[in-house]
C-alpha cells in the first residue's frame, strides 16, 4: 500500500510541476511579466497538488486543518531546499547540485509528513 501511495505522491508532484511550469510558460508567452507568471504557476500548481493528494493519494476529504498542515509541510520543504542549496553553494560552489539533491529529500519528507500528520 505504501509503495503504491508513494508512487501516486510522486506522480501527483510531477503532474503539478508540469502544470506550474506550463502555466508560467503560457503566461509569459502572451506577455505576462515573468514574476507574475511564476507566481500564478506556483499557486495553481500548489492548489492542484493539495487537491490531488487529498482526493487521490490519501483518499480523504477537504478540511481546513489538513490545508493548514499542508502549508506547514510546504514551508518546511521550502526551508529544507534553501538549506540544501545553501550548503552545496557554500561547500562546492554548486547551488544547482543542492537543488537537485534536495528533490528526493523533500519528496520523502513531504510524503511522510502528509501520510502521518497532514491527513491524519
């Protein structure tokens, strides 16, 4: 069950990344300022991510409590990403490597916190 659920979690994440980036690209291609396009893509991707994880990955219904906890997980993963990028930038002067290596870290952290805290 956990393996299937984790695969769904990753699949939803990839889908939402495509939505985020695709919407950003679409908006910039029609002349929207890149910062606005980036923000809109991020927000829409985040909203879709929460909805898909709620309904599909964890088979539950919407609650304000879950949404607030989800936002804490998002913030936690953002801070983990910043930490990882900063460390690799400081140690090796390769920020991108830190970003790439942060992806599995935040995926596992996000899954475990979602499974055992957000949707409990």
